[in-house]
C-alpha cells in the first residue's frame, strides 16, 4: 500500500503567492504520509501573458519555482509531479520564440528532476461560459513525446488536462508499463461539470490503472472558473477520494498495487485487444 495525494488550488497571477500555497499543501500532504504528490496544471500562474516571462525563468532548473520544488521534494522526502509550468526550452535544448511549452516536471525524494512531460493536446475550444473562447495554442507549443517514469510506487504515466479526452494517449502509457496515471488539470467549470468524473473513471477502468487527478477549483476572475473535484480513482473505477467543495484542498488515498494486479489477472482486457 502506498499513500498518494492530489492538491487542489485556485491559482491566480501572483507567482510567489501561488508558490507559497503550493508549498503549504505539499508540506501538509507529506506530514500526513503521502509519498507521491500531484499538483494541478498552471499551479504557479493561471493563464497570463506572464507565461512568457515565467517560462524563460523556469527553463533554468535554478529558476525560482523549480528550485523551490526540488527543495520541497527533498526536505519532505516525497516524489512530486509538479502540475505544469511554462518553459521556453524544448527537451532537445532548443529555444521557443514567442511561445512556451506546458511542462510537468517530476522530482524524486532526493530533490532530483527525473522526468518532464510536455503537454501534447492543446485546449483550443469554444465553451459556453464567461470566458467563451479558449486558444491555448496562441501562447503554448504542443509537445510530441509520451513520458513514463519509474518510481518506488510503480511506473507513473504523465498527462495534462485536455489530454484526458484522448484515450489513445493513456493506452500507450499503459503499453509502456504505466500502473498509475496522473492528470494535473485546470478544467473549466462548464466542461468539468459535464465530463470530468466520467472521463477520469473511464481512463482508469479501460486501462485498469489508478488515476490521480489534481484540478484547479474555484473562481480565478469574473470570467474564469474551474471545476475542482480533484480525485483519486482505482482500476475498477471506484473513486477512492474526492474534494466536493470548491477552493483549495488536499485529497489523499492509499493505493493497493497488488489489488490492481488481481484485477488485471481476473479480467485481462489488456491482452484481449484485437484492434
């Protein structure tokens, strides 16, 4: 059994304030025994032209946010999936002009950065809410590589927010050995109310994997509201823990990987595939 945590936030445009809140919840989760902690998408800065400035800063591993994340992971002896941060550097070291990558960094319990995932699917959609039209690709360049990372708790497959609507991504992560799937997100209230729960449970069920989903949850401005309901789901689709209220919070659960193997053995759907 391992204990994991999903942190829910209501991030704004003040990077230092957002980082302080993330730090607080990481320490809270660690003090309650979590070994693996997941932050939400855009935990340090929720959509702003500041993305370019922060992205340039956080390309360096000694940037304000990344240095603090490494220190928090080490001091609290936890593995940390750091939601998403803007980054102006691609994995090959080349520079991105006028845009950023949305990157999820993974830190081990020694504070070492051991993996990165660049968000593949970008949220260019029209939503019937106060914001109306979302065009993530204006400021963000899509990634093109899947990422799994070996941890003491099992192999973890990485994704971010809008990726959740693309089941083929998760199936390939499982093909690569993922037992735990993570989804840092900033789902809008409108789309979250309609689809968040069912998509998370579907991805867990069809892949017989645990899903840890850390969402933004609250009102960020007059136009922008996110759904929250951060949750942890088991391979049978059972919601082990969920935050029903809006606002910041901490969702924790114990994962039983032996039970997961029993589920995969009793109903071996992954080996029954024909297409």
